[in-house]
């Protein structure tokens, strides 16, 4: 009768198991470690670094911030910046953008 082994049989199998465990740990850490960027303190270069934000949109965000002061909340951002609606706000929040440290939470409508 053969014994069931919990541990790998060879050093190579053990090393492969360790490598697999480490790579899975790194992948899950990277997915959870989305850095946040607050729209009220972000520079043009930082905004351009977000996926889906180009020079035109980052310029509109900074112009609206300079003209009307810091954004109070996501609704204020959506209302003041042309090109940002509820769908793009949710996507930008997923990329790490925040307004006063808060992620996008609910559908908004432009007034």
C-alpha cells in the first residue's frame, strides 16, 4: 500500500511549488494595490498616467479646478468637467482616481 504524500517528492517539485505560491501571492498583491490619486491634488502628468485620460481631459480637469476651486465630490466633478459622466467616473475610480479621498460610489446625472 502506497502512502499519500503531502509534500513534494523531489527538491525540484518543492521549488516549483514555492515558485507557484510566490507568483500567486504577488499577483493577488498587485491586483489589490491600486494606488489612489486625488483629483484635487493631481498634476497633469499624474492624470495623464491614468488609463483613459489624455492631455485634453487632464487639461479640462485642471482648468475646472483652477476656475472653480477644489471639487467637493464626484457629482461636482461630473458637473464641471465636460467629458466625465457616470460611466467614465466609475472607470476612472477603478483606475485609482478619488475625489477628496473617496472613490466613485453611485450613478450621477449631469445637470
